[in-house]
C-alpha cells in the first residue's frame, strides 16, 4: 500500500501525535529536535492527500499543538473557553496551510523533485505563520517554529534572516525528514541519502553565521528588579500598592552597587500611576535618589478621555517622568476586547477586562542620560507580548536602539511555562538584532542575554530578586534587521504563485486525461445504457 493510501483515521492520528510532540520542542522541555519530527509528521500526513483531508489533518495537528502550548491562557482567565477557542482558531491556520500545500504540491514546477517540494513546503509555512502573526485583530505570534530553537544551532540563523528564517529552517528540515521516511518505505537510497544529508547541512548551517558581540558605543551597567507578588494568577494585583512597594524595596537594595547606570522595573512594576498619585511618586523618587540613576518602570495610565495605556516611564530623581513609551500592540482579549457585546454572549469573562487598552503610536525608543558615558543612550523598551512581533523589534533597532529592554508581567499566568516561552523569544531577539537584551518580569523568569544570545543572568520563578549586569551597546544593523519583513513578503508572494499554479496545473491534467479517454462507440454506449 502506498503512503497516500493510508486510511484517513490513521493519518489524523499521525497528525495529532506530531502536533502534540512539537510542543515539547519549546520551553520548558526544550527538546528542540522534536520540532523537526513534528513537522515531518505533518508532511507525511498531508502527502498526496485530497485538499479536504489535508485541511482536517492540518487542523488536527494545530489543535494537538496549541492546546498544550498555550494552556497558560486557561490559567490567566480562569476558564477553559477562551483557551480552547484560541487554540481552535490558531489550529485553523495550520489547516489552511495544509490545504494550500495540497494544491501547491500539484504544481508542475514541483513534481518529481523532493528538494523543490521541501523548499516550497517551508516557504508556504513561513507565509502562513506570518498571516497567523498578523490576523485577526493584529494576530498572535505565539508558537512560531523559530521560537522553539533558542538552544539549537539553528538559532544563529536569526542573525541572517530573523525568526522567519529560523522557522523556514525548521520546516525545511522537517520536510526533508518526511522525505527520508518516504525513502525508507520505498527503499529509495537516493531519497534517503539526499534528504538526510540536506537535513544535516541545514542543521549545521548555523555554525557558519558570524556573530559579533563587541561593544560599539561603550558598556551600560543595568540593575534589574523582580519584585514578585504574594498571590499568582487573577488576584496578583489585588493587594493595592504591593507590587509598587516590592519594586521600591528591590531598588533600594541595589543602592551602592558600583558603576550602576540604569535601573529597570518590569511591566506593571507599579500598580499605581505615579503621575496621578503623589504618594507613589514620592516612593519612586526616593528609590531613584538612593540608587542615583534613572529608573525605567512599567505603569498604566488612565486618561480623562477613557481607556488606558500600558507605558514604560523614564523616571529621574527630582524631575519625575522625563520619557515615555506607550505599548503599540495591546493584546486582543487580554488587554482589550474587540466587539465586546458580541463576545460577551459567548463568555462573561470578557468583562474581567473592564477598561480597554489603547495602542501607542510612537516607536519603541527612549533617550536615557547616562553620566558614565557622558551622553544619552537610546534604549528600546519592548512591553510583554510585543517581543513576539517582528515589525516592532525591527523598527526600534533601525531607529537607533542600542539595547533592548523587555518589560513583562507574568504574574497572571501563575506557575505555567508562559514566562519561559517568552524568555526564549528574547534570547532569539538578541541574536536576530545583535543587541543585548534585558528581560525583566514582575515574578520571573528574568534574564540578561548578550548580543549573540548567551545567558548571563537568570532569576527564579515567583521570587523577589535583583541583578546587576554590564551589557554592550551596539548600533550596527544585522542582515535580519536590514531586510525587515521583505523576505516574508517574498515568501507570501511565492506561496500564492505556487498555490495558483498548482490549481491550474491540476485542472489542466484533469482536462487532458478526460480528453485522452476514447469515446465509446454507439454500440458500446447502447450496451451500457441497457
């Protein structure tokens, strides 16, 4: 029996198992090689399948992957419906990918060449992954294949082509493993050898990437404060001023550290807006006076016009707020509710978010005066989920960001792996941009990464800790940043072309086969009717 004749129930089982184990490639397990195996399973499940079967197989793969991968969503909202609904929607994108691949594979250009098919498969994956990251409501970047490779050699490819290239590499290696399995089934030594060699070469290619880590604009000594909270989950911010007090106390503990240039708090490092509350302002100003350096802190603002802003504020002793960045990409259903009246009918949990967050319109750059360097250092605050969006990162670095500061609040997600999944993204962003990354969380896990992704500091989860680390300041642009989203746009255009040509070629072959069939004689036709 040929592979494409395997019964559909067995195909769906392969898809489900493959999707489930792909999640194991991500934190906390970090078995990054399973990403290749999972994609190989998707390749085999959709190989020469009808478009409808391919769609279902892809959706099953997506469900089996996303349900465990974003299980933290259930914890964050206190109910299963939003978690399952998000998983279903994200799984649909994988179904669309498999459906599109079933047509693209019929293209005359791809027929007879496993190499071209593998490259086309990976290209289509990158295009659909970008579609998933941008739609609907601004998209959802979690679960991109590239984010599974923070500890693998492939991570270095991010310097060359960003997260899209790392995802492409994972999909390509997975497809080649699928070809290898087909070769084993068919005892085709050429397929086995070429696919295996191609996968090894692709995996090892990361070692050829040169990563420069030298400081270009001096060194910055940064202190990070992880204040922690008493009650993880939905009640994390229930105790008024607890979060502010914890981060103030942690900042005082950094006083006296030699050479300190800047102190960083996480997103929501204060639960009270110091611009509107004199008591909070006094506490923060006293902490800034004690350490003698500016403090970059996370807060929320509530303008008179309604709504709220998620902000990163630069605080200087005696002056208060001297710089401000507003989160550009609020999280739909996490920080604001689109079409609230409609979604309220599905779940009353939408009203847990009583005030919608508004988007900022300015790029992620702040100029911080640093006395030891006798100049302003341009830092790029990245707030929480923004670390998953390529355009925000690229724009910040192109506008002169010398260091990335990821400020996040993971308290609502409890003891899940959401925090470490996000941390892996920051590590890859360091390699991708050639910038040091200071990743600071309210409850952990916090860390510092060098411009080539080496972890220098790592805190615990749900602990109160501080750290001090010197990081390199850099201004040169990596190829990934220079290219921006251009490679993804090319992948999208190539994918559309492949799908369209596949449909056209399939219809042409169908018409040709129909025309080639001999017409029955009148006598034969009469016999058939009789």
